[in-house]
């Protein structure tokens, strides 16, 4: 069995490697536009499923495809990847001193068998000053990351508490991945 990670995320690859999984990487390019009326969880699951289907359709049988999509949600709104420094500052101001949710949808496909789950972690950031936000944005660490921050990096100093899976906030709930692989007979 060959495990294929349908993601270009170095964080997901690092999490899988650290947990002892052997895999190949095959990023999937899919439409990530939020559909009208789509909830954050439904959105993440649709995008993860689209990635899994796209990569599975190009692979030989015997391959197991793992795909994921992570969204940060504050006050019911999805905070995607910041488009620029101003957008990152705005996101961090929204998250500062408040609780937000991180949803990661995980989809595993083994032939026609598919299992999926959306894992939610609640995170509270400390209140942040404008100087702290400016410092963090200037590091560039939040570029390309949902919610404009990386819990595993410099932003860790701003995380007051989390409730749920830490690896989920990084981008891949490893225990869930392990369980879903067992459910599709790919462990």
C-alpha cells in the first residue's frame, strides 16, 4: 500500500513524518471558493474530498489517498490565508483576546472506500497590542496560513489555551488520520 498525501503543505508532511508514516506527496489543485450558504465545516470537507478524488483518479490501484483542508473560524466567518500584511493584521486583531475554532476536514480514500471526519479545536489567543501584531506580521510566519498565524512557531507565545488536538491547528489531526486509515484497511 502506498499512502499519498494530497497536499503541498510542508506542515502536514512534517506531522505525518514525525508520526512515522511513509508517504508520497501529490498536491491537488481544486477550486477553493466558498459556496453560498456553505458552513465552514461543510466547506472544509468539500475541499478535502475534492482533493482526495482528484488525486485518487490519477493514481494506480493500491494507493491510499489522504487529503485535508483547514479553516480558521471567528464569529462564524472563515479566515483564509491572508492576501497581504494588512489582511494579516486585520485577522490577528479579530483573533486577539478571543476564542476561535480551527476545523480540519480529513478524507481518506482506499479504492472505493472512503472515510472522513472534521476535527474541531478551540483556540484562545491572548489580547495583542498593535506592536505585537506588527512584529508578528513582519516575521512573515503567518503568510500562507489560515488565520494568519502558525501555532507551532513564534505565534505560540500568543496562545493562551487550546481545547482539542494541537496537530489539528497545525493542519492535520494525526490521531484522526491513524483511525481513518484503519477504517479503510490501510494501516
